[in-house]
C-alpha cells in the first residue's frame, strides 16, 4: 500500500493499517517520524501524478490511500485509476464537495438537504447588493480550498462588505474568485464521518473538534487543536436523521450527476433547534478527528477501505470501542502564525508501552540529535478512557510528561463535554 500525507491523520491511518493482517508492506509519502515507525517513508512529488503511478507500478502497490484534500481536488485519484491502480478517495469531480462550497450548496438546494440559505456570486457588485438587506451575522466564504481560512463570520455590515471585497480582491487567491454568502446558523457543531463506495454509505463515528487556538475557544482559527469522539450531542436518532436527510441524499445526487462519491465523507454539522444542518463537507478524514476515530476503531481499517474501493460497503459493518477517545494537539509556539522549526522534543519513549495512550506525530522529524518539531501542529497526544473526563485526564497526564519548551497546547480540550480542566491539574511543559 501507499499512503499519501504527512500529518497526525496519516500517522493514525498508518498505525491502524499496520494492524491489519492483510497488509504486507506499507509505504508513505512524504510521511513523518511517527509514520516511519509503521511504514517505509519515501520522497515522491505528490503533484506529479505520473511519478506516483510509476512508483505504484514499480512497487506493485495494490491500494493507494490519499490522506489530504489537495491531491484529491487536483485529480490524483483519477490519474491513478486511469493507470489501473486502486485508490481510496474521490475523483476530482466528486472532490468538489470540498473544493467548491458553491457546488455543495447547489447540490443541497437540488436534493433538499438542510443547509443555511445562501447566494453564490462571481462578481463583487452583485454580492454587495445581496448583502445589503442580509441578516447579521452574515457568513462570507471563499468558494475554493483555503486551508481552513476562507470563512468569515461578519457581525456588522461594514465587516461583511470588507470580507466580500477581500475575497474578490484576492485575499484567498483563486479560491476567492467565487464567493458564497450564507445565513448564520445557531447551535452546537459536530463532525460526522461516513464511508462511501459510490452507492452505499456506512456511518462511521462522530467527533468534536476545537478550531480556535486558545482556551475557551478564543484566538484565530487553526486546523484543529484537539478532538474527542463520540460527540455526546450526536444521539442515535440524530445520526439516523443525518444519514437520512444529508448523507444518503448527497450520495444519490452525486451518483445521479455522474460523479459517484467514493471515499470518506466528513460532514461538518450544526445541530440547530430544527435538526442537523450541513455546514460543509470535507472529502477526507479530519485531522485531528481521525486520531480519535482510529483509537476507537475495533475492526480492520483495511477491510473497510477495500470494501469502499470495491463497491461492497453493503456487505460490511463496523465496530467501535465504547470508550471515548480524546486527543490534545501540541503545536509550535506561534502557530497558526509564524513558528520555529527543528526544536527538540523529549520524553516520548517513556510513554510508549500503554495500550490506551498513543502519541501520533503530526509534524516531526528524526535527526542525529533526536526528535524535533517540523511543523505547526506537531504531536497529537491521544487517550481512550472510560468516559471523556477519564480520556482527558490520561491525555493531559501524558502531555505533562513530554518535554518540549517550544511547544504549547490548549488546556481545555473536551470542555463542552466535561467542563474546563483546572490549571492546577495540568502539568506545564517543562524544559
Ligand atoms: P471551516 O470551513 O472548516 O474553516 O469552518 C468554518 C467555521 O465557520 C465552521 O466550523 C463553523 O464554526 C463556522 N461556520 C461556517 N458556516 C457557518 C454558518 N452558516 N453559520 C454559523 N457558523 C458557520
Ligand atoms: N479538523 C478539521 C479538519 O480536518 O478539517
């Protein structure tokens, strides 16, 4: 197998795949120091689809798993399939569910999928006219991929107009050439994951992310500073409602449009007073949500991915540990702004032999001097517990044993489920 990516999500996927008795050899590109414990990391140019296909042929790769969205939106899965290589992940056409917010909103409108009311614009003047009598707050979104930065929630008209102008003036590059303006939804957010084979959707699990960099959900947005699974708000009834009103109609509409969706479908939901509404789709596992999902997965991930690729999801089921999992992201000081690289990290070895705590590497490298940070989000300290409070306690205890003076983390991951962690129960990072 070949796994594409270098984050904590890919370390979690590599770790789960490495447990499969079906796996004979796992390569990863580019990988990281944690992934290197489960896979042989190779240096390939993921943007050069032909070179990936050549590698697959030369190494008799039977399945490629694509972790991040950018190569999917760029058509890597299409080009590999055209070369006869099996791939887990959607075509470029189907990846528009993440690659174009306007595409997804139009699909929801056609299929009657609950989502915020919206307008879709390709010029500033029309967008500003639509905004003139729009309720506040208004949500302004760059249409394309913007690494999680393309969404502005404007509380007043001046900032809404400024956001529209910024998008069209190139603040998000080509991603902002089209803009979606939508109504603000109130409720609690949850993430829902389903495995799809083009026709059938198998519900996986739910999770809750923490996007803001600071305690109490303050400061700028990040890729995610911590997560837990399951999300208590997602009752069985809400999961069934989400499958019936959002996921299955999406799969049917995509198949009808001639772009069947194969891969993992990650629905960002707002649980409103009138039920679940779709905020957005991602066409991949979440990061750090995959880390808590893989920690809870009882079944063989490779069997599940193979069933999705082969159109056989109606023949499989999936089991999860009842215990919740929680992950704390340790990031380089300065993230999501500028940060230093190559700062030393110690203490991981001592944590290794516990079955309910696992440290996934998100941005690390191994040097002669030892393990160093090599990215913004660097470690995902993940634990299973008999409840979320217990998982939180175990994760933070492990965090406290890691020595990384140049790192930081939120001290309140899981607060919605258990209340904030008191300062004195968290050991500081020492160095
Ligand atoms: P992302 O697109 O993942 O960067 O997410 C942007 C965030 O903006 C979401 O996680 C929500 O918190 C928020 N958001 C996006 N659309 C809406 C909406 N229509 N109403 C309320 N909040 C929204
Ligand atoms: N954690 C949010 C994401 O993966 O998009």
